[in-house]
């Protein structure tokens, strides 16, 4: 009997929002398993970006089903960061474009998941201070 290995990508997202004096909460959980994912290895790379627009580093992947970009900001801050540290981290907003203006932003410590239509059109930069990002791509 031949056993065929298959690729499976499972995604779970949890979003909660607390609001008001009584902290009324609403949220949602979304889980799914992606189908039609390529058998090839996923691409993941952590690298530093600057204030000039640059092409996204995609390795060998030319068409992606999913793309995650995580903005590491200034890395780990002290428990009680100084005002200067907090301000420097807040200015490390990652900007993404598919044309000549900013289409998406990723704030420090946050990430975004998209299904890009054309990786070659994507450019990325940071607003103020250079920062580290992690790019993860799942091939189409």
C-alpha cells in the first residue's frame, strides 16, 4: 500500500474587542483548512527594511496563495519603556503598495494576511526607522 503525503494549511484567527465601562465584549473565531495548496516548501524569511520602497523578498515563489507579513517593530521593549522608545516603536509602521500609493499598513507588533494577486507589483517600506519584518509565503 502506498501512502501519499499531502500538504495541509490550517488557519485559526481569533479577534476580541472589549468596549465601554462594563467591558462588553464581542468577537469572532474563524478557522479553516486551505485547499489547493502547492506541495512545494513554504518560504519564510526575517529581514530588515528601510524607508525606501523595495520589492518584497519572495525567494523562489512567484505566485502565492497566502502571504503573511509580521512587523517586529523595535523588538522587545522594556516593561516600562521610555517615551523615546515608545515613540520610536510607534514610527516603525510598515507600508505596502501595489501601485504608487500606500495600500496597506502593518503596525509594530502586528501582522497581516492577504492573498496577493501579483507579487511582482508589491513594494514595501517602513515610515521612519528601519525595522525587521518576517515574510511567510505559501505557494499557489
